C-alpha cells in the first residue's frame, strides 16, 4: 500500500525518542551513578546487558505487534510504560544493595521500549512514500541518537545538579509519554495480514516475512545487513585507544558522547536525503567505503589530540550517513504489511557484523597497535562491499525486482 500523503519525516524523529532515551539513561546516567556509588564495572556491564537483551531479541515478539491491537495503541501503551518504569527507577537509590531491583526495572522499561520501537517501525513503514524512504530512515535514526543524548547527557546532568533524584526520571519519562502525540498526525495503517484467528494471522505474518527473501530487493537487503557495511565498530573502541593520540578523558567524553551524537544526528538527516537521490544499497556501500577511508586517513595522520577530535568527529558524521542508509535499505526492502516483524528481523541480522567487526578490531589492536586496528576497521568493510557487489552480480538473474511484501 502507498500512503495518499506522506507524513513529515520529523514525526519519525519524535517516534524514536523513547528507544534512545531508555538506552542512553542506562548506559550513561545509571552507569555513572552506580560506579560512583561503589558498584563494580562488571556489575554495571551486566546491567547494560540486561537492558540490551530485549533490543537484540525483539524480533521474536514483533509478530505480537503485527497481529494484535493497533500500532497507535501499542505505541501509547509502551511509551507510557517506558516512562513510568523509568520514573520508578530514579526513585530507587543507585546502590549495590538495590542493584537487583534496578535490573528488574531496567529490563521492564527496555522491554516496553522494544514494543514502542516496533510500533514506530510499522507506523513509519506505512506512512512513507517510496521516494522518501531515505529521509524517513535518516530522521528516525536521528531520533534514536537524539533520544540517547537526552537519556544519557540530560539525564546525568539533572541527576548531578538537581537535589531531588526523581526529577531526571520525571523529565525523561514524560518525554517518552509525550512522544505519543506524534501519532495524532499519522494514520493507522491497514492490516490485511490479520485474520479472525490469531494462528492464521501468525501464518500470514510468516508468509509476508518469507516474501522478503523471494525478491531481489529483500534478498540484497539481507546480504547487506549480514556484511560489515557501515558498522562503525571503531566507535566502541575510541575510549580504549584514545591514549595513543594523547586525548584526555574530557575529550573522549565529548567526542564519543554529546558532540559525537549531535554530529551523527546531522549526518543522519543529510544522509537520508542523499539516499533518496540514488540507489539506496549503493548509497549504503558508498557511505561504508567513506567510513573506511576516514579510518585509513586517521591511521596516516599525526597522533595528536586535535587529530583525534577531527577524525572521530568526521567518523561520527559519516556514521550518521550510514545509519540513514541502513534505515532506507530496510524500509525499501520490507514494504508494508507485517512491517514490525520484517523491520526488526533485518535489524537483528545487522547486529551480527557489529559484534564480529568489533572483535576483529580489538584483536588487530592487540596484535598490531592502533594502526592495525584502524586498518582492520577499513579493510574488512571494503572487503564486505566487494563481496556485496559480487553477490549482487551473481544473483541478478535469479530474482524478480519488485517487493512482493509491499502490499
């Protein structure tokens, strides 16, 4: 189905704020408060793992969103639950004694935000014109990054500067709830895949998911998500290697935190518009190669703090382009139909190269130092682009070009 009138893409930024806020609050705000209360780093890492679990596996319960209630209802319920549970978390003193209760609450609002994101995915997929998939992908990813900045940066600032501990939770929680206002400007998408019996609805969702694999657009999207394209694994290791550039802790916190997030947001929005001007899979590969070239240039440049700032910020900007291209490729591949399940299946696949490229980068840094790390960060994605081109050429006669799922 094609919408009669496209929704303004800024609405997608608002829709994806709760997911980013919940993640940023755990990783930055809670992580900082707990470590400064004497909780060990291992325990904090475990809390982050608890938070990430629903986000990694959410494709397993995505069919629930596609087969029950309306997308708007799911968004309102999940946004409210996310906000309420975040407020409840800030009422609990961040101490080791309360760690188990905090973990339960964190798991709760992370699970709620996963339903929120899936409802947003479905609303976005149905409310976007085919020629505007790039802009939608860019603005939605900007919302995710912006939410992370709010949940992390703003949450930590409020926690440190306001004497009442639950104020941060109220501000962030209400922001999650108020994001529901965006659905007032969106139409509830049709649900032709739903049947009178729940089991029949699930079967229809399964057929819709299989339709992605059977067409070239979907198949190549799966290939792209499986390869190390636009992964940006170096972002996970900047803090670990910053000493080689004589970068201070404050510098690392700035470029790998608030400043880097804002720069990536701008990259998302600009990159999204570029994705609508060319083949979106081509854009994804081009942006990935640009990210690789940035890593190579950083390896060749002087090892100074200023060069660290310049290249990490440039990297963050190009990474925004990659985020936008990811969203555009996925939206183009899934069409409409059971969009929540299809979007999150592809998003789940895309986590695999993040994991293995981060491990490759870490191994290369240990064996050959930071230059080896940067060269691995560049050469592996370039090899991924070469593999994508070869697979695309080898399979171009085997698939129809239309997106069968775009009902």
